[in-house]
C-alpha cells in the first residue's frame, strides 16, 4: 500500500518449497512473559508468520522438549518455568538489549535475551531472515548492540509542522495538541523497534511557546499516552525543553542554572513528569544556539546548565542530552577566531570531564551543519571524559530534501570509520561515540528523523532506506553501506533479484551523484537561504551565519590552517592535523573546506580545480538523468504507486540537477575567467 508498511511488508512467500521449509519449523510458537514488550513480540511474530506462510502459528506451552517451533523469552523466564536451555548457548554478557538465536537442524528455534527488549529484537531478527530468504536450518546468532542509545530526534512543532520536514506534517502533533489517534505512532514505533531504535525525542530542538508547555500538567497525560505506545516497543520517550522554562512557564524571573529557585523548579518539574511518565528518558537541550536561551545569558557555562538539569533528573534515571551545536550566528567574517567550524570544540573541549554522568553531549558529525561533505567534528577524540552521542541528519535538509535520491549511509560510514588517533591508531569515531574508546558510561547515536504523515512516511519512498540504514548502523556501525542497502531493498521490494540489484546500485551511487552537481570539494552551502533547497552560490556569502566560500577572481575556499588561516586544523590530533594542514596531503574532496586555492590549483586527480568543477557538474547531471532510466528498467517488478512516486521525484531531480550545473558552472566561469577545456556550453 504505497510504502506505508516500509520494510515490514511480510509478503506471502510464493515459492512453495521455501514456504514449506519455513513452515516446518515455525508453525507453533511460545514467547514467555507478560510485559507489553513481550506482548508486542508475540503478536508481531504470529501475525508475520501468518501472512508470510499462509497459516496462523499455534500457541504452545512447552518446556523445551518440543521437536519444532519457536521458543523465546528472557533467560529469567526460562529459568522460572524450568524450561530446558540448550547447553552450547553463550548467554553471558548479553547486556541490556542483546540476544541469542539458536537452532539445530531439528528441534525448536530458541530466542534468548537478558531483557524483554532483547526478545523483541530477536523476533525481528528471525523475521528478517525469512524476509530476506535466508536458511533457518542451523542457527547460531548472537547480537549485542554496539551503542547503548539508539535514538531518533524529531523536529516537530505542536502546530503540526516539521522543521526541515519533507514528508508531510507531524505524526505527533496537530493544532497545538498531541494527536488523539495514536495508530500511526504505533506503526512508526513498530518500524523503529524492528531495527533496534530505543529512544525518541518527539519535539523540535527549537522549543517555542507551545512546545515549552509539553512538560506542564495539562499536556503530560497525553505525553504519557505517547510514551506508552513507544514503551510497548521498547522505546523511551524524551522531550526537548526550553532552557528558559522557569521564566516562561514557571513564573520566575531568571533561568540562571546556579540560582537555587531555578534548580528547585527543575527538580519539582522532574517529579511531575515522572509521576505521569515513569519511563521518561530525559531532556534534549539546544541552548545558546541560534537565538535559543541558555546559560551564557547568566555568565554561566554549558556544564553549569547541563548539570543542573542532570541533577534534577538523576533520581529518576533520566538523561540530559545536551547539544554541542553552539556557535555565533551573528558573526563578522573578518574575525578569524570565530570560524564557525571551530566553535563547538572551542566551547566544549575546555569543559571535558565536568559533566555529570547522566549527561550526554550530542555532537553533529561535522563541525558546520550536515553538509553533503564535511570533515568529522574534532570533538570526537577531543573529548575523553564525557559521554557522547553522535548526531546525524536523516532528514535531507542539505541533501536534496527527499526530492533528490541520496542514500546517506556511505557518508555516515565515513564519519564512523574516521580515525581520530586520540588513543593511537584505530581510535574511530564509532568507538568514541559508543563510549568504548575512553570507557565512558553512556554513548550512542542519534539522528534527525525524516518521517511525516505522508503515505510512505518519507516523501521519497527510497528515503526510507536512510531511516532503516541509520538504525542498523546505530545497532552495529561495522555493517557495510552495501550490505544495509541490499537488506533494505530485499525486505522492501521482495524477491526479484534484478530489481534488488538495480535499486541497491542506485542507492549506492546516489550520494556521489548528488555531491557532484552541488557545492564542490567540501566548500558546502551555496544553497538558497532559509529553506536550503536549490543552488544559490552567494546565498550565504554576505550574511552573518559564518558559512563562506570566499570565491573571488583568484580562487576559492576557506583557509582553516594553523599556519595562515583560522587555526581549525589544530583541533585535530596528529596525523590528521598534519594531513588537513598540508595542501599536498589534504584529500581532494575536502580541499576547499581547509584551503583557499587558485582555480588553477591541481588536484590529486591531475585536474585543475576549475576543470574539476565543470567536469563533475556535467557528469553529475548526466548520472542524475540516468537514474530515471535505471528506475524505468525495473518498472514491472515495482508496486505501481511506488513506481510513480519515485519516478516523479527522479524526473524532478534530473531537472534540478541541471539548474545546479548551470548556476555553478556559470558562476565559476565568470569569476575565474577560465573556459571549459572541452568547450561545453556554459550559460
Ligand atoms: C540546522 C537547521 C535548523 C536546526 C539546526 C539545529 O537548519 O533548522 O534548528 O540545524 O540543529 O541544520 O539546531
């Protein structure tokens, strides 16, 4: 039905032989326990098997002596009902969310976990095997998530709009209320749980008047209902809060984090919230950023602010997720010390070690703002005594707004695999974020969701791959971009191998296609101010946001070196610092992020910067057009509605790519006065 079920379609398995092989093992089941999460696991498993195998599985009540069937539960529940546990299962150290799936050629399929969530994840894993056509004869699977926190942030406003949303309106809010019909929220929770998400923040980090009230008593009963919906899928609910709440809703005249009335107000507030929502996850806070209030107003720092909130939540087990997206958005471009790229590190590095252990600093992958190409934020590796959460953007604000195809997993993989060298070679961002690198207590990954009330959730049906992909990476950052794309495609589009291949390849090519017609060589921006869609070369060049490319008739790029620029490169550990500092070693794709060079500068590819700009813009546009042809080639295997939705967007993408090409090529041709070597038409 037009993509609503996402990757959980559970289509009937047509191949009778395969269906029979699965049916033999899966025609009866027993999931032990009674909690809402266990109930979800049981109903999901039964319903999925029913549609895939064409027969409702029987509920059994066995003790492990059965010759077939699925038996699952927490290790405790197995012990309680004295069921047999096969000897060779390694059930130690499964952590909070891990699980084991074990089966011999004959006998039951066992699902074991330490927690109810783990049981649910095991169920989804088993179903994924069936959905992707895997054998289930002998199974010995052991999974534990790499990241403790696997979170989705929603930038939803209570009037129902979504900041940077490209797929309709909010599924949580309408007309300044929480929606009454929560079916859609449940269906969303189901999609998220199936890939291991365990936390959501449902409102925008820019907390305005109406959203500030979410933590007040008239609204908390409805917040609790939403929390329960998510709770049945093992997902904890968080809220973004306004740092100035004590003033705006508390009747105080200050929000100074060190003022005793302010901390008392937040402590009482935490009590209220937990009375209604005992499973409440905590607060997400954007403070002193883009006109949001924060501790700076009172001459306090961000540790003062975060710790005060953390102390209020600590008795209830809540977290403070404090964002590091803090920079001066009213800057003077001539002042090099305020280079926006430096800001997060300059603010937070000196505070390392000063945060409470229920605070996590949420750090965007790059130092600027979710551009198609950025280096990794040097706070990863830079902070060694603070819990961290890597923040990614699934919603495609700067990557085509779900009108252009842009599978972001390869970009995220690059960030996760980046070596900070903070503790020698192999000190990856993935290990810093999870907490493994420095042994910090909490850690994980968060991302801004790309869903709305659109029929397929994400506007562009293929953008679902990003939601899926983020969650899979948050569970295990070592998974490959191709592996994830192939898995998503198989689950979403079914068995046809040709369609699977074409879609997977389109996904994998899409990021480089998008990058090659938009802002070149890591310089970023060049988008229309405000909504950020479409080319506008000087759109941000003469404003105060700190997002410049410095193109003139001689050259382009931002000198961020220690030697002659803003000094940003100095925030990296060796050898990354040297690599970025040196014009010779700096990777081509980030050249203009780190260096200002003449248009005739030769890249490692042998091309000059200007010729690279022309060539890639022409190629990118052609490759965008080819996406339509590739999609058309599999028309017969695709659901008609999805085919139409995707095609419509691909055609638009091809058109808009031409606009990018022409605007950028013309601009650089005029600025540089250098013609295209191949004499192609530049408007
Ligand atoms: C930028 C968005 C803006 C967000 C901000 C943030 O343009 O809408 O509020 O990030 O992350 O990318 O706070």
